[in-house]
C-alpha cells in the first residue's frame, strides 16, 4: 500500500461528510429558479433586453391575423378610455416620474418586459390618489375605485379606522412631538399588549418590517454564534441582502439557504448542520407554497397555485418547531404582512405554533410606519454580563417615535374591543364563502380565471395558457378596480368589506374578464401550451443576444 494511496483514501474519507452535506442541501432546494438564487442571478444577467413593436405585440403567441386585429382594436379602445378617465392624474405622474425611480421601476415592470414599451406608451396608469374613504379610493379626476391594494397590507380594518387611529396617535404624541430617545408613556402599554398578543417576553421597536427582520436575524446569530439562515422558496422577508437573495440583490447569497417549504428533506438539512442560526417563516407562503409572490410581470403561460390547507400547514410548522428546538435554531415568524389578518393573535395563534421571534409591521402601526420584534427573553437579550464588550447593537433614531407609538396604542386598544373582535368570529368561513361565490361567478362567465385566498388576501390564477394574462389588470382598472403595481397577483381586502361590496367587486371583475375575452387576448392558437410559450420565449431571447 503506497503512501499516495493512503493519503488519497484519507482525503476521500475526509471529503465524504462534506459531499453528503452538499447533496443533502441540493435535494432540499426547490427545482425552480426561486430555489436556486445563484443560478437565478446568473441567468438573469444573461437575459437580453428586447421589445415588441406594434408589428409583433398582438401576435406574439402566433395568433392569426384576425385575432391580432381584434386585440389591436381592443388595446387602443382601452388606451383611449383609460387616458380619458385620468388626464390630471396622468399629467402629474409624468411630471413626477423623472425624479422618482420607484415610478420608473414599477411602470416598466408592471408587465413582461417584452411588452413594456408599448404598454407604457398607450396604457399609462396614474400613481396619485386624492381621497380614500370606506373601502374605496378617488383619483385626482374624481373617479371612484374599489381599493384592492390593501395599502401593501396595512389596511386590515378599513381606511376610516386608520384615519381615526392616526388622529388619536397624533393627539397622544403631540405633548412630546419630536422628542426622541426617551419614551412616551403609552409605550409601556404597547409592550404589555404586544407581549400578551405574541406570547413573548420582550419587545423592540423599529421603523419598518425589513428593519425588524434584520434585528431578529442579528439576535439569532448573536446568541447561536452561527451565521447561516434558512428561508423557504418563494418567501419574501423584506429587501435586506441576506433575506432577499437572487435577482434584485447585487450581493451573492453567501449566508442564506433557500429550501423547499413543507418538505421533509428541508428538515433533514436542519437536523444535520451545525451552522444554521435561524429559520424564517412567512405564513403568507401557505397561499402559494414554494412560489414567489405572484406578479403579472412574471407571467409566462398560465398561473395556478393551490393554497396549503390550514391543517397541513399547521402540521408542517409543528414539525419545523420541533426540529428547531432540538437543534437550538431560532424559529422566526415573519408576520409583517399577515399579522392580525388571520387571528387577533396572528399566525402563531392561527396555526397553534409558538416561534422564538415574531416580527410585525404594516397594520400594527395604526397607519404609520413601524416594525416590531417580539421574542423570548433569552433570545432578545443584547449583551452578556460576563463579557461586557460583547454586545448586539441595534438602535434607530425614530424607533418608538411618539406619534407612531400613539397610533399603535390606538390600534392595539381597538383590536381588543368587542366590536373588532367580533369581526374575527367565523372569519375563515366568511372569506371561504366569498371565495367560492367569486369562483362560481367566474365559472358561469366561462373565463379562464379563478381566485385562491388566505383569508382576506387573494391571488388570481389562470386556468389556460396565454402570453397576455397581464392585460387583465388594465381591464380591471377600466371597471373601477384599483390594484397595486404587481397587478392581479395580489388582491388585498379589508375586514370592513361587506357582502354588498364583494358582490359589486365580483360583478366588475367578471365584466373585465368578459371584455378581455371579447377582445381576443385569451384566443390561444389551438394546441399551444404554457411549455410551448416558454420555449418560444427562450428562442426569442437567443435571437436577441
């Protein structure tokens, strides 16, 4: 036996655990690009920019000349209608766009990039609102819309509710005004109420949900001495580098593992590794497990995603909780978006699982910006008495601003009122009934559209392939339904919506679908599938390089 052979065998034996670990990690990743951040970033860098002019825009799916003409007529009719509806709003949007990169981004990525130039030219949407009341919005031109934006999730209880809590907060905080560093007395009440709601021991205040997630992860790393974090495929946890790997983030995903949601192989990774500090869970993923937050700009072919049942997702979280406890890994619930939409105690109460940290934001601020971390005492400690220089620092100038704390206090007190608590009675059954009625109406209208929901948060699915599903957002606008810039991927209702409101929204939604069908956008060439369209787009990209 030669020395070289012995050394080679020893090297192989040493490498085997590492190889096993890498294989195990690879098997726990979702097969889609959403599960492979490095590969997704590499491919995104290769995608060439190209745009369809009028000659190609209307038959990009290989439609016949008659269908393309039908679509062209519908497109320009819709363009004339939308521009006539909002001349003041469109003028102000055009004026502001040059100095607002956010508007430049959302305008360009509202639809698939191949179609973006013509859409921005002929189907511009105003970005300004003049007034909000009830469950509706009014634009600068006096048009009234049903609000399906949900103010990015803030608006849980109706805009009038938040106008009141903001006013109460301003009145409460006015005695201190901009005094920062110390606390308004209402902070003590907020801490007590948040501890009771979350089941946690301690609270820290921040200015956004992203900041709250940053602090929770930092504390988990501090107490475990580990650097890795695990997130699940498709989940959004804010725009900070470590929790948003992949396209859109210029930094490499060096410390982040993106694993499959609701999968035993992900639990095996957690059991076998010693470098994982925390696991992040966004309960909104129960609406579309292992898929990114849906947006019309990403549609290729159809889009279908079945929500996980409450029971199945609860069982998954319970198993995840057990593994994290076993391995000393911090379990972090990101309830920034869903907080208090599912139950007064949030997703922890809804699914019956206690995390180590829970983060809140959005609606908790009573209409003002906020982020909150609630956690167990041992996890929330920011220093070590035995090593006084070993600290975990996190402070912000505007954390616990008197006005924000006042509005939060108004929100929390109202959340505990009999009137608001009554809104949660039969919540699941009420929204499931509304969802079923909505889908029944779409089925009767014979359109390739269905909706799925997690309580008051819905998403639109398409039951047939098409390269033009994204057009629906503009038909919905024509019918008086206001969506956020991601389009039909997210419809956010409030608990203040009545059955009458929902019936009118359904009527308008169905009319929009019927008009879109009449204009030929869902007239797909016979035999074409979503996979065919995917291959077609790849060929287009290859030719554009």
